[in-house]
């Protein structure tokens, strides 16, 4: 899905936190958003996900404004994802269950993504009792299982061990290639951004620099 | 100690004698507490969820007000309800004073803020994250609400148990608005208070033990239901 942002402004009280003239995100590309803390990266991502409103400007997704049906094709993964008080498997299949996907397809897709992110052995474990790295892998599995067209990642590998980072990066790149997914990823790790992304967006005080 | 042992003996006798009056008192106590808990939950749970998640002006003031209302003095509430429902009061024409309905109203005023406060507090902390997960995974409004209730089920049950516990243990307000009328508005707590004031300590203790047993049973059932243990 292509996303076009024009003259976007977001303010908290009198402080402008995002001020973007024009920026486009093309389908099938991975974008890295980086910058200092407070640069407006997370706010930008939340606006794109429809989780926060903006004060001025226009955002279109394949030339359409964001509505309920488009929201179902976009997902956002935060640095500290919330996992439901149920098993890892129940967490992962949740997006498919609410879409009334056939149970056999649910089983197959869950199996594939759990294998891909190496969380199959955690299947019946309570999701709230997982370590940081395991939680992030399960949350990513849950975000990818329903094949979203846009994946918004807010520091998905912060405070995670190198082996888990590799698994997560591989899964992201694989899905990006296979499904032509638009991925926008915030990261403070410049090496990671260079390694993974087609384009890098540097932000400072809400603006692209 | 001797009084307690005598009370325990009396409690067993009370239960196994199948005394109609005693079972009537126990039944009325449970029935009233259950009714007031259900009505308070119908008001408190949706309101607590909504206000907990929704950002609004004066939220901090609202929080302080709710916490204050969680410790409303029962006797004062009883007095106010009695003034409103008494024959000469604004709602006197309804003829509710010294009826079980008046007792339910008083209990509701006391426990609604408790249920609301517990739900509101947890919804304020957890609610936005749960709502965000629902939205980002493609859940509609009803699906998000269902997710919220499922995720907060333990808190909701804690709120219900606390509300029910407060209702069953309430004495001041129900005494004033109910009048402790034998066979009509006499409940376990007013029965205990009356017997205690008359010096029938063994009878009072025995009913106290019954009250504790009921509370323990309700908590056990709910604990089992929530945790599966």
C-alpha cells in the first residue's frame, strides 16, 4: 500500500511535535525512521496507524483517507507490546479469529509464523510470562499472521539479544519481499536501519532533515 | 474463647435446625446483596471502563472524587436515603421506606462507587494499551470492548466480590432504611447487631460465623471461576 503524507502538523497544546511537508511511502519498501528522542518519530507512526489524530494536513493510503476497512490492513507494533492474558497461540491467532478466518487456515498460518519466528515451543505458555525477546517475537508473529499491507514498527528490537534481533529482522525482510508489504520502522540503531531499509528518514524536532 | 466456641456450636445448630426465620434472614441478606451488586455492576462496570479509557478534563479531580466516594459513611447514606424515602420526604409517595427496595437503594449508593472505582482505576492503567492492541489488530468497536472485558476479567470479578462483600456486611444504612423488621427487612447484620445489643452474644456470634461462611463460599466460587484453580 502506498502512503502519501502532505503538510502534516501535529501539536500537543502549543508545541509542534510533527511538521512534515511532504513524504511518500511506497508499497514493498522498508523505511527507517531515526532521530533523537522527542523528534516526533513515534507520534508520526501513531498518526499513520490511525491511533492519533493530526491537526493539519492530509494522509492518503492508495489515494484513500484512512477508514475502518483500511485500518484492518495496517498494524502497529510498539517497543513494549501488550500481550493478552492467554496462551501464546491464542495471542497469535487473535487477528485471524476476529476476521472469522476458517479454523484450518488459522491453524496453518499460526504454525507457519510460529516456526518462522521460532516461538513454536512456547505455543501453550502464558504470554504474559515471557521474556522481553520472546514477547517481541510473539507480538511480531501476531502482527504478521494476518498479512497486513502496512507494518509500522516502533523500535521492535530495542533491548533484545542479537540472536533474537536476527530472527526478527529476517521475518520482517521475508514478509516484505513475499507480500510487497510497506514497512516503516523506527530505530536508533543506524547499522540496523542501513542493513534493512530502502530509505532512511532522519527526524529532528518534528521535521524531516 | 468460651463465647466463640459456644457461638460456633450455636451456628451449627442454627444451620442444621433448619429454622425458618434464620433461613429467611440468610436468604434475604443474600438476595438483597446480590440484587444491589448486580444493579451497581450494571452502572459501575460500563461507566468505569468508559471513563477509565476516555481522556477528559478534570480527570484527576474525578479520580479523587471517586476514591472519596468509595468510603462513604453508611450511616450518613442510610440517613439521607431515609430522609428521601420517608413519608414526608420528596419520594415518600412511593412508600419505599422500611422495605427491601429501600435497602437495595442504600446498598447501591454505597457499593456503586466501589465497583466503579476499582474498574475505573484498572481501565485507566491498562485500558489504553488494550484498546490500542484491538485497533492495531483490526478489531471493531464491539470486538475491542469484548477484548477489554476479557483482559480485565480478574479486575471485574474483584470489583464484584468487593461490592458483594460490602453489601452483605453493611449494617448502618440497612438498619436505618429497613428498620430491622422481623420477617420483612431483618438481615444477618441487623440480626447480629440486635442480638449483640440484647446480650445474646452466642446467637450474634453464630450468625457472624454464617456470614463469614457465605463470604468464604462466594469468594471461593469466584476465585475458582476466574483463576481456574
